[in-house]
C-alpha cells in the first residue's frame, strides 16, 4: 500500500513535501563532533516520521517537527540539543542562549 504524501506547512505558510534527507541533514549538523551515531539519527528520524504519519493528517506544521526533534535530542545529547535549538529558535541574544542552557 502506498503511503499518503506528508506535507509540511512552513512558517511562511508555504507547503512542501516531507523531506527525510533534509531532516537528517539538520540533525547531523547539530550532532557534528558529538558521540551520536548515524544509526541513532536514522532511528530518530524514523520515529518522528512514523509519529507524524500515525496522526493520520496529510499536513503538519514545521514547528511541530522542530519540537519533536528537540525533545528527542534533549534525551540523546544535550549539546546537540542546544545547537539545534539555537538555530531552530533563532536566538538573537546571548541571554536567550543562556536561558536555554539553564533549563537543562
């Protein structure tokens, strides 16, 4: 049985097809020089994709995916989590960054 295409609603309202490779690249960037295996990243992305498809909706907001990634990275590697969060949340000041670190 063919999978239903999953579309992502970007922050600007545009829609694009879910791109597994793009998600992997973003997580890999956060995990650079961290003790996180490629297999762990693949598993994380598989879990996220499964959870998204299990919702039964053909569209999901990119914000939801970002939150899912951060939740999983926080458990896997806190440094990778902070790296991802700093890009995802677009920290503009060191205080925002420090606030995130204090929450860990």
